[in-house]
C-alpha cells in the first residue's frame, strides 16, 4: 500500500497562536520516566529539555498558563488496569511522580495528575482549560507515541487546536516518534520545531505544519 | 535512541477470550473510506475483508454482540472541528456512512455512529457494552493508525481488554500500520492474527501477543 | 432547618439570550411519556405544549438550532441499568420514542437519542452544540425533576448558561416540579416564564431569575 | 397534577450490600460548608455527623474503601463557571476544602477533589472505583439536593447501585431534602436510614427502599 493516498485529504495550512487563548501542556517530565532509579527510564530525555525550557519560558513571557502533567496512580488498588499491561509505576505521592528538577515549577503553574496515558482521561484538565478560556494547546513531553499522543487525541476531540513541537518530545523509538508525529500532523494538529513556537508566541508568526513522511 | 528500553517494561503474556464477556467492534468499514466515489478511499481495503468476515462469523458462532462503527457527522454544523483538519466526509444519512456491502449487517447487530476518530467519543458505545456485561473487545477495521487506534486507546482507558487482529486492519501506510500495532501491543492490548481470534473463540485457546519491532 | 441560608449565597442577576450562541433543547416530548398507550404517561402533558410551541417558534424566528431529545434504549441488552430501576420503556425504533405529533420536527432540526435521564450522558449533544458554537441553552420538557433536571445539571457542568421556562415543563408532582425549579434557579441557571424567553429572543430583553420558595 | 402516576412505574424492591463490591462516598463534609467562618455554612450540619460516623465505622469494619469528596476550585481561573452562579468558595489548598475534624480521615482512605457539584465530573472517582472492582456506593453528606444528588445521578448513569442513608444527609431546606430523596428513591437508587446500612454491612440484611411522599 502506497503511503499515503488517504492522508492526502488534509488541510496542512499554517496556524497562529493567540496568547490569551493558548496554554502550555508539559507531559510526564517526571523522575519515573527520566531519572536514574525511575521505573521506566527513557534514555536521552535530557536532549529535549533545552527546547522544552525555551517553550515554557516563551509561554511565561506571553502570559500563558503552564500545565504540568504527571502520571500518578492511586495506591492500594485491587486492580490497576494500566499495571496489568505495564510495570507498576508512578504511585501517588512518590518521588517518581515529581517533575524533574531540570524544570522549574512556579506557584501559579497548574499540576494535573493522571492515571492513564491521556492527560484528559478522568482529570480536570478540560475544565481547567475551559475556565481559563483556552482554545489552543502547545503539547510536548514524553513519550511522543503514548502519553503525548494520547493527550493530543483527546485535545483534538475536545475541540482544541493543538501544536506539537517535535524536538521537545521523545518517543520509545525513532520509528514510533516519527510515525506518531506524522499522524498528529495529518489528523490531529500542527507539528513544528520548538523555535517556531517560540517565534509564534513572540510575534504571532504563522506556524507551518511539518509532515514527516516515512 | 535505541528501540526500545522503555517498552521493555511490559507484560506480553497471552490472553484468553471469554465468549459471554467479549464483543466484536468493526471500525469504519464504510463506503466513504473503501469504495470508488468515497471521499477518502484507502487503496486495497479489500485485502482485509476476508479476515474480517472470518472474525465476525466466529463471533456470531460464539454468540458475541457485533458492533458496527460508522463515521457520521452532523449536517449543517457551523464549524466541524474535524473538518477543519480533514476533507469534509461522512455526512449523516449519506451513502458514505453505510457499511460496505462486502459485509452483512444482521438485525441483532448494533450500529454506533461517531463523529470523531474514536468510537467511544460522545457515543453510547461504553454504555452499550457495559449493559451487555462486556469486558473484552476484538477491534479492527480502518485505518489502523487513526480510528482503530483511537478506539483502542479509549477502550483500554475504560478498562476493557482489547485484542486487535492485525490482518483485519489497514493503515494509511506501512510504517503507520506497523507502528500503531507496535504501540498497541506494548501499551494497550494484544495484537495477533485473525486466525488466532477465530481459534480463541472456538476453543478458548490462548492468544499470544505479537510485538512488531521496527 | 430554616430555608435557605445556604442558597442565599447566590447570584440571581438576570441574563440575556444571544441568538447566535443559543439553542433550544426539548426533552422527552415523546409518545411513551405523553400519549395513551405509552409505558409511563404523565397526566396533563398537554397543558405545557402551547408554551413549548411558542418557545420553539421564537427560537426558529431567531435562527436557533432546535434539538429534540428522545429517550431510546438499545434492544436486547443483557442488563439495562435503568430498567433495573424503572419499567422497561422507549425501546429503540419503537413508537414510544417518537416526538409527539403536537410538535413539528423540521428537516434541519437535530435529534439526540439518549439512554439515561441526562441528554448529555453518552450522546453527542455536547459535540453538536460545541461545533455549532453554542454557549446558551433553553431547556424544557418532561419531567422537570428527572430528565429536564439531569440535562440541566450536565449543561451547567459543561459550562453552558441554562434557561428553563418553568411553564414549558411538567414534573412527576407539584412538590418535585417546584423543588427542582428552586434548585435550578439557585444553583444551575435561570428559571423564568416561557413568555420571558420569547421576549428575550425577540428583542434581547433581560430575563430575570425566578426563585420559587417553598 | 396528582402525585405520582409517573413514578408508580418503578421497582422499589430491597437491595443487599456486598462488602467486597461496595464503597462509602462522603460528600463535602468540609469546613467551608459546615464550620463558623466557612463561605456557605449549612446550619445544623452537626445533627448528621453521628449517623455518618456510624456508617463510616461500619464500612471500615466490613473492609470498604472510604472515599472523602471535597469541593476544591483551581485558583486564578479567568472564569469559574460555578462562581458565576455561586459565591466564590473552596479555593484549592484552603482551610475551607479540608474535611471537618469531626471525622477522622485515615491514611488508606481516598480523597477526591471536585470542582462541580458532582463528585464524578472531571475527577478520577469512576476510575478509582472501577479499579477497586466496586459496583455499589453508599453516598451521603451535604447538601442532599445539590452535591449529594448530583453525585447520585452520575453514579447511577455509570451503572453503580446507590444507597443513600437519608439521616446522614442535610439539604438546603426541608422541601428540597425530601424532594431529592423522593427522586432518588423513585429513579436513582435506594433511600434508607443509616442504621439500615450499618445492619446491612454487618449481616447482609436486605435494605428496603423508603419513598418519602409529599
């Protein structure tokens, strides 16, 4: 099957960020997935941190709410459906659920704790965003193909415009990273470099959608 | 980044289907995505139909509810968020939203109409399944990396055990097909051949999870 | 306990309808609940129909979407949770689920089928409204204290401004009708006469909130 | 309109609690709604505390999870939809959101923070219950006609069997308290005395449904 007749039917036009309608959503930059001693550590997480810090700083300058999403599972469950599939991890209140100290969480930032891959599933993220009159989301973090992507799915379904800076994300592997970015660019939102987001927040510049072909 | 330290933390054990707790969910085998004249036709859809028919037939023999999911968008919306991203398609009541006549929909089968990629988003699918005491889903259709995958995400989040027969699915491209199956096998459910599902329904045989490495 | 120190902490200010942000939601004006032969007939439903028709007509003149909500339960469920509590009713496709012929449903009107008391629960109502850029709902029908009220709850939770014309609603009894209207006026939205809605749609007049004390 | 032809179509049969499928859900027994200095204090809250303690103690003896629900609103929202309707209250982290010290919260108890009247709306309550294999809920607290009732609505919609001990609840007024209990008994669950719940947990005794006529 040739790639990609189906996905040709798309609108890849650029988008513009609007500061008072946008928010930054940082997914799962927590000890459990990044730091030595974590239960499921992604090698090389540190290569994406500088770009993340640049986007967060640009967001703060433009007055965007910064939302830190952290995986966090209830203790003592009789059956955690996710742990049936994955190694037990991110027990609520544990070191693993804390944001890595590479990042600085400020008092006015928002924390959202989730127990499934999507930051929207049974959390107050949508409510928090709606009550801040947000319609655009800048989403990045780890891992591209699971928690970032699951969050992007739900953001799109709920009606948000979504931008994903690809160099602020890491996947479980190169194929999965690129394939999820391709699906996001063709079906869910806009994929760009973090420098595009920084520029777009500074001066309202258009952000072009990058489709990563196979 | 080597593939895939992160996803090593997984439970790939086999699973067993239990007839009175399982349902078949066929995603978007509709004219719009399959037949000449459709708005977004996936070339080669016909190669997956025989395997789909085998699973549906096995499901019927075992007494499973058969759920046909069809994309269907309200007419006359002021802004369809999905059509901002994709070519307008699947207007409610149109030929495009009908199940392809390769398949036979029986009177006791269930129809679920959805307006986003996931068959769970703002539909009664979860309610229909719960009120039928279903805990296991056999999910397949088109396209692997968008509507099938989005449905698998939500099925897993809602607590269902999910099985995806890979040869009853088609993706927008080979990389995307394989990458989504990899993500499903490592994070969301069990990937197998359709013949494994047929056997599992016939005699309760274990179904092994197949992880498609890059 | 004196009524009502708690509910004094409220904002009873008037509201204004904005035609291109508002929609009419008519709840369960169906044969099963109104007409001879229905499974659960509410005596006296016909006394609220003229006011309902006046609001629907005013809505049409102002260009509002008209949404007809009809209770409709899947056939052949292994366990319908609602039917554990209530007489079986409103089987999908049956006469009971049709809008009463006192009302005229036009081709551009929207139908929403629900299987629980709230018109939002596992339906596409929220999506339909969002994609029509709706933020205000005029909700009425039967019965005030169950399906109308449940729909008002969810509308408020989802962020809609809600107006309920009390004389276009009927409850299972006078106490329940008045008590639910009191709760709606103090906690969920604005209660008024249907003539206030008609006037508000015609000329943007303010609509005062009516709190029905015990 | 005579009360209550409509609600005659009901199943008022008794129910039995099953210890390993049941949980206790205590709604909003927090400083803001109970104690001097709270923003919306319900007079007489202390009359329901002894019955609440009896049910919680019986729940602990039978091994039930105890879930404490506390209203808690994000700080610094641009528009809190609930505060448009009600006095600002229950800011996250404030004294007002803490469980009253009449009750003892133990380390293994669960806390659920909500920002709308229903404890299910955009919280992880349903996930927490499902992953503890819970199907029955004992729900009580303040106020009967708003947060308790809203929680009961959603519990029923999600498929839980709900029991409400009426003397462990207080409403904003007598009419509203009784009217909501009537609606719960006729449409959503079982209403009984707290002593019935205590007995039911101790020996599996049947719990009869009490319908409070007007």
